C-alpha cells in the first residue's frame, strides 16, 4: 500500500499530464505509513497529502488550482498591509496531530495577530468533488475558520467550540456569510478580484477599492 502511494507520488509526469485535479485515495493506512510518506516526499512541491482515521488522499493540484490559491493569497496580503494587521503566512504547511489521527495541507493558511502552531485561517481551492471531508480534518486540528473557493465564490465556515453538537453535520463549523476573523473584509469584492483575468489589474483594483472605503 505504501509502495503504491510512493510510486504515485513520485510519478510527476503522469500526475501533471492534464490540467486537472489528479487524486489518489486509499484506506487502511496507519499513521506510521502516513509519516513515512511525508518523509519520503520531503520538500518536493506540488502535492497535497491529507490523512483522517486511516484514509489517505494525495492530490496533484492543477495549474488552475495553483493560480487560484496564489491569487487569493496575494490579495489577502494586500489587505493585511492596507489595514496594518499582523499576519503570519503558513502557506501549505503540513498540519498533523497523531493523537487526533488527522493531517492536512491547506492551499493557504494564516495566523492572525500572533504566530501559533495551528493557523487561524485555512483556505482550500476546490475544483472537483469527493475526497476526505476537509471540515472533519480541520476540526481535529483546531483551525478556527475555513474558506472554500469553489465555482468563483467563497463559502466560509467558523468553528463553534461552545456548541459543536448543533453543527454536527458540518463537524462543529457554522456556515457564515462574513469572516469572523476579518469582519471588515468584503468577501464579494475579494471574489470579484480573484476571478479577474489579469492578476495585476485585479490587485490594483482591490487595493484602490480598499483605500476608497477607508478614505
């Protein structure tokens, strides 16, 4: 099983043969195998590995996927600079907790205000359905807020630690329309700028609109 996973992981040319989300999922994987897979991959870019209760998922993101996540990150960092907010970008850092039997690598992630072991915000670009439920994994890891970018729009979830049973179907997260971590951020404006064709024009427009609102 591990040998099959490693073979797939190392077959770069096959995984990137098309601009699509190439995904491999298997179950019955021990935590030790998961750790070995991470160690074998090392710092090689281009793969996201997720683990939950013995289920292992390896995704080779497409060019469109990587473009989307980079645009979101660029715009968010413009926002942090414009509002003078301390932030600590963690990118796709591997987050894992063996006692929770969960591990994930978000597309982008941030600590806000102060640097912590676990990011406050994780962002996932979703182009295809299926795979391990990200809310389930991030709840295990203790991430406060999750943003999904799918079909040119954001879907936001905030963790409700006090009343998790009320949101059992979403693993303790509540769907929200405005970020509770960044309540002043206009998510519609952010989305409009993410899907613009020209990244430079989008970044300039986003910055200008932010400045106009603060004037």
